[in-house]
């Protein structure tokens, strides 16, 4: 969670690396996902660090802009303070994340992914560090996913997987190999 200006800078830098960006700033056209992630991080900074009435008001304004930009990107719904540093959104397309979800560092997430609660529960998944979530996957319920896990495309995860460094896939999800997620994440990220 971003708790200072230094945290904000670190998050922005790790997100840039995770997105495979080699320049320092996004282009006006063509870098819409990067722009979205920057807006997400600034929203988190103002929500968490600026407690004055003016700061709270600006946080609300940024949150409004974040939601509007998310709709333009074909349905990004990512609440602030759900992803740690190193977030990489791979493509445009719907992504829905429950506000109670907690996702660790260096997550690469693809289009049509849902991380949500179910059956009237108010808690969503807790996902570890260095996790790859393939296209059209769903992680549903108050479950835990370990570190260094790759979740294959079209996977439905409804139970916890605490073993680190594996690949899971299928409906329902099951372990399919001992391969970790690192080949799916950007080089240069701190994967420790």
C-alpha cells in the first residue's frame, strides 16, 4: 500500500518495468494502459496520504477519472489499494476486481479476468507475489493463492493453492506442473 511519496515513486517505477516500458513517460496515444496504472497509483497516494479536506476532495476527483478511464479501456474495474507494486495489465478488455481482494507484487493480469467474492461473501482472494493470471480466468471466493504461481487461460479457481512455484489450470483449477510464473513476468523486476 502506498503510504508516502517515496512509495508512490517506487510503485510507478516497478509498474513501468512490469509493463515492459523503456521510456520514462507514457505517450499521449498508445500507452493508455500505462496512463491508467499511473492514475490508479496517484489515486491510491491521495486516498492514503492526503487527509485534509482538499486532499480528500482531490482523491475523489482522481477516483472519478480512474473509473471513467477504466470504462474507456473496455471495462477495467480495479479498486485502489488492491494491487501491490509491479502491476502489469497485458491488454485492453474487461477486468473486474473485488475491493476486498489483495494481490501481491509483480502480478501480470490479462483481459477478461475476474477476482471476486461469491455466495454473499464479502471477502475475495488473497493472491501472493509474482503471479501470472491468464486470459479469461476467474479467481472466486475467500481463498489464497501462493507466490510464483501461473494461472492458465480460462481457469476457474475456487479453492486455495498454497504451494509456491506451480502452474494451475482447468475448470475447476488443479495443479498441472511445477513450472513457476517467472517466464511470464518482465525481466528487471525484483522477484524475491
